[in-house]
């Protein structure tokens, strides 16, 4: 799958329903974009992984990346 990754400017952990304002200056809602939209959110927040995925699905996105935003010590 080839796509374009979108990271929200607000609601970065995906715990709230997304709106166009979360992706300001982004091409997520650009109908002329032929790339598959992929949304990336942080793993933190006060909601479950399932809740994040449901909010992403409501956007009509087919793929998501959920990343930990914590620094881990190098081995």
C-alpha cells in the first residue's frame, strides 16, 4: 500500500473525534489527492487503542500508525 502520512496539528493522541481543524494545512481532505491517507497518532492520552482506531475509522482512513512518543534509552 502506498500512501501519505498525516499527523494532526491538534488531537494528536486521537482520543477525540477528528475534524478538519485537526489537520489544518494538511492534504487529508483534498479530494484531488490520489494517495491513500494514513493517519498517525500518539499512543498516549486517556483513551484505549480501540477508541483511537474508531476515531480514525470515522475519517474514512484505511490505515493508521499509532506511535509511542517517549524517548527510550539507547542499548
